[in-house]
């Protein structure tokens, strides 16, 4: 098919590609792994393409550039809730076999056949692409597996300097640098990438021109830096231990008291299921002694500095390996799209002693009840508060705490009904961090359902390698 797939919560969406008659398509299909059915009646996008890139951000799916009758530069956006397509700002140039990812409230594009070392960032708030926010790739790369994992961007395999490769690189947003990860077991190009549970998967691909495969390779990082044994018979790319994680500069302690919700008055526009909204903070907030000026507010009850993949599960005690630097106020599968739901902010006081409140008014996904809670930041302070209003279960199914990375964390509650109405928890970061052994986290997300793989039929293959490519018909 040579199209692309993108995960948006549970369903999997498949966009475009080439059909069995070698016609280029603009179809949009949705696969439901729970019912094991496809919905093929969704609206098509405008320009038929294959070898395009895709990304999911804030309830929308982006189709980026690709091959068509020639090479395309358009970006089309599917709004899942509205079930409609629209146009966004064009990619900087016509390109195909490029990679994309959603991270930190932005969409990033990289590589491809036209300028295989270039990178760009798309800002959905301004509808613009720019090349200053992310360092270019260390080498030419196209047709690689791409995905967000532990707050970073992984590119696995693909064509590196015009040859199929097993190399894996990762971009770290905090330092704006690319570095190498352990190689995949086998070289692949034209493969897909996905993060599920605690692992990143490189899915299918070609191991030689005209030689497709349906095997998958798995990469997992563990808190202790020891590689996790790969499941059989799926090959793994975790042969080399990951580097020892950096110890945070301080450890958070908690003090409990009483407090009440101060209602927010500014609606940040978060009305959705499993999405996040990037906001600019009115003053720098200190988290692990780092000055944070903008943060992702998720519908699922947490604040994140870099993760924007709609994570709706729990895995405690902390750290939760599915998240990077995050404040988990009431992490669970929540919704903000019901009547009177949303996330609201309020700024009070005068500089340099202002207070900024972020209030959630949510309902639960798949069960009855509402949950009301609030994070309160203080200007020029190393502490913050979380205040709880009325919730249906007082935290019996939720996790709460703070973590600097997938490797360290401070847990306040873990599936215990302790987050009661009127509780105020003050988190203070002052003492040097002293790591303590923790039990292996047990995720509550259901195991990922295997994604059906296309039959190894003949399909178009990317330039610049000389391979037979079917000429798409209009």
C-alpha cells in the first residue's frame, strides 16, 4: 500500500497509499482493534499520495507531503471529532519518504528524498514551519521508523546516505542534540514506528530492494539501564544497555494540608479525549530546579514538559516509563469534552509574588462520575500545591506524584483512595536526590493488539535507490 498509519488513542488510522491496481489513493480508514473491524467510509483527503509522513496532535491527524503525480508539498489535517479535512501551511518544499513526529505541542519533519538531512518544526498555533528550532540530522536519512518515546524523537533504520541501515538515532529536545542508540538487529527501510506500553517498535519494512518483511523489532529502556530480554519470536534492538540515567538535582518531599479549589476563569481550549494543550506560563516555574516557561496540559490529569502522545494509563509506583518530566495531579483516562468540562487557569497577585492556578473539570472515560482538581504554582518558589475537589473515587484508580524522567520519581498515591475532597499536597524540591529501589512498575493499560500487516505485495519504493516504481495513475 505504501501509505502510512497513525495511532490516535485506541483506533489506528491508515492514510492513502497505492492500492492493488497501483492507483494512488487518498482514502482514510480506521481500524478498531477491540472489535477487529475497519471503517472505510471516512472522508478522503484532497491530494492522493503515498510515501507521505503522518503525525497525531491534539485530536488531529496531519498528512505531510508525499509522492503523488510528482512530489507533493501540501499538509492536510483531519479533525477526528469533526470528521473533516482542511489544509495547513505547506511543508517547506516538495518531499517524500520523510519522517514526522508530534512532540511538545509541535510537529517535526525530517529527511526525505529532497533534502535528506533537513529538519523543520510546525507550530499549530501560528500555522508556520521553521528550521531554527531543531538541529539537522547528523546524516542523510529517509524511509525510517519514526516515533516519540520517553519525551524524545526516535528514528530507526531507513535509508542512511542512500543505503538501507540498522542505525538508530534519537533527538533530545532539552539539549537540541541527536545521539545514537543501539542498532536494530537487521537493516530495514520503508518501515513504520510506534510506541506502545514501555517500548518503541520498528514495524515491517524492506530488508532488500523488492524484499518486504513482516517481522518487527522492539526497543525498550529500563530504569536500571539493563536491557530487557526480548520476547520470542520478535527480534529486539536492545542488545546494548542504555546509558545510566542522569540523577535529578533534588528530590521532592510532600506535606499534606487542607485547601479548596480556586476556580479558573480562562478556558485554555482543552475539550477532548486523550489530548494536550500547550500553554505559556505567566512566569518561570521551577521543576527539579529547571525554569519551565511553557507546559503541556493534558486532558488526563497531568502536566508534561515534552510528552504529547495522549497517554491515558497509569504505571505506578513512579516513575511512569511512559512519561518524561511530568507533574501527575490525577493521572487517569479522563475526558474534558463533556458539558461544563474543560481546563481553566487563573492568575492572581502582583509580581514578583504571583500565583497561577490550573484547574481540571473532567469526566471519566468509560465510567460515570466527575473529577475536579487543581495545580497551583507560586512565582519565585521551589514548591507547588495540588488541591483536590470532589472526585468519584478519591484516587482509587489514579496515580499522583512528580517525576523528572522515566527513571526517577516521587509517588504520593498509587491506586489508593487518598485524594479526598479538600486535600492539599505541597511538593517541595530542596534536598539532593537519593535514589531508592522501587518495584517494577505494572502498567494498567491493556496489552497492545497486534496491528494487521499488509500482504507482501509489490509496492512502489523510494528514490534515490534505483528500484522499479509503478507510475501512479490519477
